[in-house]
């Protein structure tokens, strides 16, 4: 079971509303969802979970896509969620798709936010080399990483939190994704996943933008629709939490 945060604010909840299970970006932690999560928690039960090797799970092993999916499923099982929507971001978008492929009990819908595709992720060789060279980053490296993946201004306290999370990431987990998980090809095993799915792309995402999602993600989800947050970079929960929360809320209510 992985560390998780349960935001219990709900003032407009309705009977039968699903639980939102939020997963985070590569190099981040569940804290990336604080702003958008608070907005969603006025209506839904919202749970955010750390990934093995990141956040408060930095000492927990298991960095393959299958191991990460199994870890998330174990946490969901312990929480006894009867009906939930799984939200994966970037690296955990791929993991969420693999978890969903098994059609676990209670999974009602899927949200993939700037997801890594189920096929090998198209990371430019120079970008991969730069990230591998920063496996154990300096603060300057961490700040540059956050800036490189964002397009909109991020509030100073949120930016600092993201930098802290990047610095906390377990070097073994960081390297494992770049040398292993991002290369894993699950396209045949995922196949066509007929589950109501919302794919959210970021218009200013230089690595996993709308074109990549149209080409590599959407063909696997015949019941999906694609929404684009035009002004945002890859770190949508920190750059455009209001827009993101509105998209997830509308999809959850549909």
C-alpha cells in the first residue's frame, strides 16, 4: 500500500458520485494535485497517491510499469473503493492504462492527462540523455526541469513544492523509467480498451502534446474524447488547475 492523501471537503456531493483517484507526473508527487484536488473535493471524494520511488513512497521499490500498476491497485483495494475514476498523469497515464486493461472491479472511467503512450514513449535522445545526467539533481537542475515542462507561470509556493519533489525522487526510480518503463511496449496487451476515457493534452507540451496523443493514445481508446488545454505545458495540475478541475468534473458528472 502506497502513501495517499484523502481530501474530505465535499459540500455538493451526490449519492453515487465516484471517487477520484489521482496519480502524478514523472519526478513529482501526489502534492501536484493539491490545487486542482481542492476544487474537485467540493463535490467528489478525492484521493491522491504517490508512486513507488517518488514523494513519500521514495523508499518503496517496484519501478516497472506492471509493478507500479500492481502497487496502485493494492492501495485501491485497501481503500475498498466501490466506484472510482482513475486519473493518470504523464508516466502514470501509461500505468493507469495498463491497470485499466485488467478491468478491475469498481473502475468506472479513465482520465489520461498528457499521458505517456502505452507504446514506447517518444523521448528525444538528447532530452533522455539530459535527464539521465541529472539522475541525482542539483537544485538548479530541478528548477530547470520544472521550467522546461511548463508554459504558464506557476505560483512561487507551488513551484518550490515541485522542485522539492523532484529533488526527493529516488535516483533508482528516476533512472528506471528513463531506461526501462518508458521503453516498455504494452500496445498489443492493452489493445482496444472500451472504457469511457477522457484524454487531456496540453497545447504547449513539447514532448507529449496533442499530435502525440492523437497518434499514439487515442487509437487504443475507442470510447475516448480528447480535450486540449491550449495554453498549458506538461504540468497542467500546477499551471491550470481551474481548467483541469472543470474538465474532470464535467467528465465525472456525464
